[in-house]
C-alpha cells in the first residue's frame, strides 16, 4: 500500500448504500437521453484519467483483488471504469458489485449527492397502462414544496398519461420524461382503468435543492401518542453548506416528539434511496433505545490492503460507527419502531433497520426493501487536473451483532403495497400510515380498508435517477499517497 496518512477534509461523514447505475433488477432504468454519440476513442487526457481511476480503484475498491491484471487503458474513461468492476451476476457472481459509478464532472456529482439537481421537483412510479399494453402511465408519489411541479399544481396521486401531447409508451417514456420543459396530460382512475382527461400541467425543470425532511406529524390514537416522519434522503445539509441544517431539522422534530410525549414512532422511508451515513447515524441516535456513544451502530469491512493499513494507523475503532449522544432521543419512551418500506427503500435506510434491530424491535410495513449492505466514498482529484469523480464501493456494513444478511432486502413484517389511488402523505386514511396506526393500537384504529393491491405492472421509478440511487456513502475519507 503506497499510502501515507488519512486526510479528512472538512465536511460531512457520508455513507450511501445506493447505486446510480441500477434500480430493481426487474425494472427498467430511466437513463438520460444522449444528445451526441458516446466517444469510442481515447485521447492522451483520457489515458491520464484512466491511470488515475486505476490507481484509486486498486487502493480503495472493496473488490480490489478482483480487478483485471492488465486492463485496457485505451478505453474511454467510463468504459475503462466499468471494465475494472467485479460486476454482479446472479449465477456466477451473486456477491458482485451492483452499485459503483463514475461521472465526468466531480462538482456535479458532489452537488447531486447533496440533493441539488435539475428537476421538476416530483417523483413518480411508472406502470403499464394495462396488462399486456405498451401504454405507460406515471403515478406521482410526492412533490417537493416550492418546486416547479408544486407551483404548477401537481400533487401526489396525479396520473400522467401524456407528455407534450404524446401518449407515454414503453418505447418513448424514457425520452419524453428526460427533458426540461413539459406539458403533462393528466388522467383519472376508473376502477383499474386509466382514462385520459382534458387537464394538463406545464412545468419547466430548474436547478433545485431538495429538503429531504418532507413532513412530520403527531397523532393521538387509541391512547397512544404517535410521531410520524417522512424522510426522503439522508442528507446533512444543502449543497455547499456545512451547517447540517437538515440534520438540525430532524433534531428539532424529535425534540418536539419528546416534549409531546411521543411513545410510538412511524418512520416513513418508502421513498428514501439512501445517502450519508452521518445522517443515518444521527437519526438512529434519536430513536435507539438505551443507545449512547459507547454503543456500536454499525461497523465497516474494507478490502484487505486498506484494512491492514487503517488498523495499523488507527486501530479497530476506525471501522466502528458509534451512536452519538442526543438529548432529543426518544428511545426511552419507545418499545419498538415502525418503518414504512418499498422496493425503493435502500442503503442508508436499510442501515437504520439493521442498526437498530439489536436494540429494539423494528417492524417493517410495506414491500421488500432494495437490498444494499455496502457503501461507497467520493473520489476526485484534489489537484483539479482531472475533472472526473467516481463513487466506488469500498466497504460492507455489519450491525453490532455482526449481521449483514440483507443483500436481497428486508422482507416486511406486514406486507402491503401502494394502491393505484393515493391519498396525501400524513392522511391517517393513507394505506401505509393507516396500517401502522392499526398495528400500533391493536386494532382500536380501523384500517382504511382491506389492503389494496395495485393491478398495474410496475416498469420503473424516477427515484432510480437520484444520485447514489440505492447507495450509501461515506464522505471525506481520503488517503494521500
């Protein structure tokens, strides 16, 4: 190992358990529309980038021992990076990499990991319009307050059937939904049938900073005081800010929960694809029963070379992430925590489930989570000569009981799925929250109704385009060579 000492730049400690290249294996990835052909020949600068990629991957990559002995440095950088990966294969490499990625602009990579992107401000799921159909509809999952979509009047549950007067189909939805200026034609639900309407909404995507702290509420039901939090990404603060304003908002919410005597908690992570481990640790420290800075939240397993080096330099504590002391912790009032999950609950969200389980019952409601128990770091060239940034997988995570067996996701304790007709988040009749309140009160609060199934076949989700999708990442771990 040609490494000297570890340099921790000012900033956040981050862990993202998501992979920008991937979404659920049986879903289509919504990929950006290419405006020009992908280069296939390399320049001298490209080869310099490739040498930088190879050097860092040999040092940091979790599967560094699997890197080809003589990779072709004449490939264009994106292809070269991909050629180094120990890629996942269900049959031959079930332990392989599904999540590492690279981007041509390190600054844009950093901004996107902090929630700043060019966006309309809404997330949606994509479904076939009917079984066997080539028609596609987009069902709006949530809309960010103050975003272009919110200003246009789009809301959760809206059904988009057309974009710029063209009906969505399996062959055109990726292109139509990857623009910046949209006129969305809306439809309505009639039983299990989607009917076009004459309503439309015009929206232009802009650079927008997402606040991941979407909403919180307190409900008094069946003699219980229930805290509810919708949290959509683990981000400490806005891009370019070291103030950790979003972590502080979470702290304030839990202080209010504590002041109001909350004794049951519903944590809504159904649209949370992961993010910074520091924010995951912060949230877990507010929830855990009997936790403090002497208790282990999770530990990391790095490649053999880095493990030897880091253990020699810093000891075993380097690999251990402890809880932090939080005066706002409500664990003393909780016997359990309910977590709402979907296929898009990933990475640092799954870290919450796994990390809290040794300390209290964690009851999951929804569908099986994504399945990501590995994390990445951001690597860029501090000299500024190379503009690329990459996010390779560098470690695997384990809870305090040594458990890391959720690569296939966490199956829910109570399985339900989102219906075709969605109610607002926070509405006690909304399917997932209604089920949680029913479980909390032992049936004293009736469900909205029997759990509904969605009759349409899912073909994708916009959440797969979020930076670090299904990834957890640890920030500012740089080793000078």
